[in-house]
C-alpha cells in the first residue's frame, strides 16, 4: 500500500536536506465530475420544507463535491479541494460543518454551504486517516481512526476556534494562512490550523487544543461508529476485535471477539445498545453491548463486507462489499434479499429516504430504490433467502446453484464520473504522455500545456505507443503517477532542470523585431529549459495577481515600482547560480500556457507547514512566498536555476578510415547534448575552409574551437560568413557513427543513446561527399 513519506526534523542529520517537490494534477474535463473511485458519502437533509437536500462525495481524486439533489437530478454546486491524497471518509457535524479525512494524514473542516473553502486543517495522525464517526445529537463530537492504530476524539468547535494570542511574535506567526487550506507542524506538537488569509501553516503555539486519544489499538483502524449522544464509541480494524470506548475520557470499556478477519464497517443504534459489524471474513455480526456478546451473525455475502447502512429503527441493514452485491437483511427474521449487483466493489452506502446512494471504486455514484421507511415492502416481491450463521453456509448455497436474482436491474439515477487513468507511458520527447483509462480510451497528453492533444479512442495501447516512438534522447526531467485517477506530474530539483530543447523545435514564436533576419537568428539561438517554462506557466496567474497586489501596496505607500522592481525587492536570493542564458531566453519567447478551461491543480509545500493543493487559476496572490519551495520562487521570480549536472556531451571527431580528408583536431570536443549533427557538419565545413586553424598541438579541445563549436550549436553558422540562410549551399560533408550515416536532425544525445550505445566517449567520423 502506498504510504505518505514521513516528515521529520533533520537538523541533526548528516545527509543533505531534500528539497520539497512541486507536482501538478491534470484534468481534461470540467470541475463537475470525479475522476476516481468514490470512498465516502454524506447526505445533508434540509431543515426547511422547501429547502434543498445535498449529497457530499469524497473521492480518491483528492476532492469532495457537493451535489444539490432534485427528484431526478443532481447538480454539482461546489468542489472542496485542499487534500493532497485520497479522501477516505466524511461526516457532517452539527448543522453545516463537513469533516473529511484523507491519506494525507489530515482532517479538514469545511462549511457545507460555502464555495468550497477549507476552514481548518487538523493534523494529529501519523499515518493515513481511514475513518470518521460523528455523534448525531452531540454535534461537536467527531472521532477519527487511521492506519497508525490511533483513535482521536475531537471537539470540532474547540479544535477550529483559535485562542487569543499572547505576544506580537505569536501574532506574526499566526497571520499567514489562506482560507485555512493548510497543514500544521510536526506530529510531536499540536497540529491544528484555523482559517486565515494565507497557506502558511500556523505554529503549534497558536492553538492549544489537543484531542482525546483512545489508546489501545496495536494495529490499523478501519472502522468507527458512535451513538447519538456521543457517550459510546466502537472501533475495529486488522486486530479482528471490536473495541468499545468512552469517548469522553478515551478509556476502554470492553473488547468483543468473533470475527476472523479485518473489521471494515461498523454501525451503532441511536441508544448505543446494539452494534453491527462487517468484516473481510464475509460476515455481518450483531452485538449486544450491554451483554458484551454477539447475538446474531449473518452469512449473506460471498466476500468482504465493506459498507453498512441501517434503517432509522435499526431493524434492517443494507450491506455491500467486494462481491459487488447490495443486500437488505431483516435483523430479526434473518431474511435477506439481493437488491442489486454492481460492476465494481461497494465502498460506502448512504440511506436517503426511500432510496440509497451507493459509492464504489468507480467514479460514478448510483442511487437505487431502498424503501428505507418501510423495507418490508421489498420483501413482498419475493426472492428472499434465510441468512446462515456460518460463513461457509453462504458459499454452499452458491455452489448449489441457488444464487438469488437481484430485485432491481437499473438504478433510479446516476451521477456520472470521468474514467480514471490506470496506465501511462512517458514518450521519448519528454513532453507527451500516452494514457489509458478504465473505459479503454487512449489519449495523448502534452504535459507542458496540461491538455489532451489527441484522443485515439479504444485502440491497442502498445500498438499506439510503437506508432508514436521517436528516436530522440532527452533527459528524464519529471515523473508521473496516476494515484488520483489523473496524471500527476512531479518536479524535483535539480533533476527537473536537466532537459532543454531549441525553441524552434517547440514551435515557439519569438517577439516581433524590426530586423526580421535578426529575429530569426535569435529564435534559433534559444535553448528552452522545459521545467523553467512549465513552472512559469503554472504560476503565471499567481505572478500576475501578486504584481497587482504588491503594486497596489506600493501605491498606497507612495512608491512607484515596476514589475521588475517588485520582483527584485520581494525576493531574497540564496544558494542559486544564474543561468547565463536565462534572461535572454525569457525575453525571446513566452512561457508555456496552461488550459484555463480545465486548469491543473498544484500540490506543493513551503518552508512552513504541510502540503497544500489549489487550482492554478484560484491562486490570488495573497499566498506568502513561504508557501512555495524556495527553488520554485527562484526560478519563476528571478529566472535562476540551481546548479545542474553536466549538460555537455564529450566526443571525438575523426576522418573516416581510408578517407583522404585532413585531420581537424586530435583532442576531445565538448558540446551541449542537444547539439544537432548538422551543426557538426557546419563546423567541419568551416574548419576545412580554414586549414590554418586545424592543428591542435596538445591534442585537447582548444578554447578557440570550443567557442566556435558552442556558437554553431545554437546558430546555423551561415551568418558569420555573410551569407543569408537561404543562400547557404548544401553541405558536402557526412557525419557517421559506427559506420552509420547520421541524420542531420539527430542530436548528440540521440546518437549516443541509439547509435553509439557504449559508455565510452562518443566517436564521430566525417567524410566529404560529392555534391554542390
């Protein structure tokens, strides 16, 4: 299982501190659909007779969505985006507070009826937070459990209400938040963050609240339930036992044994007397907490039970799980009925009047008939069976061929999602990624623009990958994952700055110049750093808003600053070396432009606090510079790149064996890896025209030749002899490697990777051919 890497104090470590990464999540649809499985559901019923009911869904794509419900429709009215990993569970506390938990180890609170603004981030867990439970009547009590074996009981009102600050220092530390969408500090101190105006995390001293810890689990917790008054809490997990707690003190009251595998779902009745549990042993058990024993067991499912929902009177239970089936069982008579079968495992259920919402590993949500107010009406249709009390009894029924037929064939209503990406291949040009989703559709993405440039439909993935193969060699400057159901592109420094291309190869148009010929030369000169222009494109909206904000502040103070002055005054430079080509490059061509229709979301972490997530178009310029990694700011604000690995390629240049052509140099040459072979041809032609420069007495690459080859690497060399590019005669020289004639468009890196194929320095040969 994927784990979140731990964040610790490395002050005493001898190893260099790893720089924080930036990643961005791409989408090719609007913001009204989930693109990964739905892990959790919550229904908010209107307290007004003519009010609107809402459904909240939490997804593996890291977001929650609010759906306004009508009789036969559901409209997405808000997206709640702040978690940086799967949303695993959500509950409604009180009248309008939504609480969610995630694999990013945090809990977050939201105003149910807001536009999607996170009001606080609570960080206490050391591992994935898997489950939540809320007390119906004691509206402030919420319990959380996770893979670290921890169970915490929160007073939500106290947790999100900031305390008064005791000093000016605390005031400075606490004034930098953004709509509360932040994480707090290390797990050893208090991890509560309340809403403010920036993403920067608050220090532990800003808030003194600590939740109640229910200590006792030695292994992962997967399920929680609490009674209406908040006086009893039950938990279950991989220890195969149901633990019962007093949530007011965190003390254990009892431990119930009976399941033989992981407990994945729990329910309590309103009084707290009875408890239902569903387990990976395929069994559902009914516990009498007063008697501290199991009073009934129900063998209904053929596989793990992952979801339970009961009628208001706790007389019937709806259950679903890994066997793709939704059952209704009478807890008293043991009569059971198969309501429907799905194409995907069922993860959670939410009863809503006479219907039930079903969440699965698919990105769509379905609403099925349930007769929640009078479930006996469903049994009148017939087709029920008597649930056994041993797990093998259900399997035996199936083997006998008496599998029940589902009562319902089609759902009442479906909220469609987008198919999740499940397979990908980064192409050799290091800008395109080929993907395949759960619907079998194959698409080609341009990751430096964040858009799909070709939708091939349902074709064979491997065949399309072979068709798109290009013999080019460009360093790997990013990594990709599809954990959130979409493409997440990861950038780590300094590796991400290793890839460069000529602007002409990227079809980048330079700024118009009076001298069109000089403009052509400048365009050819540009070496584009792919990561730098990607970062500038991602943060273009933020930089615009930031300049406007800083400009207005300067006007208020009576200062008049240019955009460049603002950038210079607002950033402290450190540890970064200047790329000599950076300033000229940025003046010749624009940064990569990302889609504004389906803008990507960035996920990153600053020098304070935990990771955060926001759409690039929602960055409003109020984010503090401490909210971003320093290397990102150095790049986008100052056009500076960190020290990089050697971007040069060493090679030898000799005449072909048996050729009468003179030897140009005995030493090793060095040039940028992206140097094209036709530049080497130009170099050879020029040297043959000037035999006096041929000798190199020490057998090394002289500075004079180095400068000339470097010059040819970025231009075509023709303007140095006074010829216009269209007047230059065709070269009469061929370059070979391993006796193979090289294409003029090949780069040195490509030749080394696909023709030379040896760890030693590249050896090129040249020969004169007949021609003009």
